[in-house]
C-alpha cells in the first residue's frame, strides 16, 4: 500500500537555526497537510496545501513557517528561526482529489528537538 | 473555534471486555468522522471512518454516529493488550471549501491482561 514518507525521523537543532522537514506524499494525492503534536498534547493542524498554494493555515503557522512543493514529489516545511516551543512531532499527511471527505494518510513523523 | 472533545482517560478495561470511547464535536456541518489509533511516539493510524448516522462495524471495531447529538463513539469488542493506545477522534471541518481534520485530545486506553 502506498505510504507517506517523512525525513528525517529525528532532527535536533539549536534555537535560532533553520530547519527543513521533508515529506513525500502518496504519488497521486493532491491535498497536502502538516500537523504537529507537542509531547502529551493533541494533534494540531498547521497548514493545508493544494494546487501549489496554501489553502488554509492555522494561527500557529506564523511568518516563521513556510511550505513548498519544489518538485513533483516533495513537500517541505521550513521553520526559519526555531524556538524552544517548536519542539514537537511534525506529521505530513495527504489525500487524493477524488476523495472528498476522505481520511488523511499520515507519514511516520519527524521528531524535532530544539535545544 | 470548531472543537472536538474527548475524555482523556486513562480508561482501563480488562482483556476480553468491551472498550467504549466517546467523542463530541461542535461543527454541525461536519460530514465525515474518523477514529485513529496512536501508539506512543508513532503517527496516527486510521482504524474507522463513518459518514452516516448509525453503526458501522469492521471486525472487532464498531463506530457509532449521531449527528443530531453531535456524538461519535467507538466500541472495541474482545479487547486485546495490543489495543492499548491513545484513540483520537477526528472530524472533517470544511472552511470556505477547504477541508481539514480537527482532532480531539485523545483517550488513553489500557487493556489489562
């Protein structure tokens, strides 16, 4: 069964540094998402992306965050200047155009640790 | 703010018994509802989806939906120790044509051997 893949599985960075989290969505999917989950808290929506532009973003997704689909397969989340509170699991997810109201398929996540 | 509420637990159930997990949501316009299972440190894994009022069964799992009461539940029959996990209720919220899943805080379930 096709999978959403994320790299790296764990990223450690110092406060103020830039990080890029990478995702390869399922190949024929067209809607892409980033969620995050701070340890012990709920899974929170960050941003959705369709047709090469952001569809919706949450209050968490401020100017420090950006997303990009640089080619036909990758979908990236960049945090420009990381803060301690950015430490969390970041999940990429996707779904297909024909699957309105369908569930999201999640990648295995990237654990980001900001020190 | 469109919310999804769950009892955070922990919920302890003896092996072989029925585990019952509940969820309420605030957006009356939501049309699709999902239960995900999440093991510690892992990503959410879809176990059930439900779109119509009533019950939907899949193996040991039954999802129940009551849109009038804005209530979704998940029953796990013949609970196994491997069912010990956090169960996330997720509701598809549509905002100006854009869809996203909104998650509850999750219910931590422990199956006692």
